[in-house]
C-alpha cells in the first residue's frame, strides 16, 4: 500500500493501493472497511490482503508492500 494519510488519533486512510490482485482493490482504491498493516524491516505489509477469486497465495508475495 502506498500514500497513507492521517485522519485522527492513531487512524489513517489509504489513498492508493498497488495490490491490484486484492479483492478489496477497486481502481487502486482500498474498499476494505478496516486494514491491518505489519512492518518487516523497512517494508509495510497489508495483512488484510485477500486475493481475488482464482488467485492463489503466490499473488500475495510482494503485493501491497511499501
């Protein structure tokens, strides 16, 4: 995910998502009601990522990180 902005205390919004294989991604907009993000080194990973129908876990690797 990229380009997050702050909306209030401890909350942020996703203004653009590059995980095009995610069922919550509609034209690079995240439609999930809530997301969970974890950090590994200096990379963020969206734990809410869910592959679109017909895609396996291989689509998960690398998508939605930044």
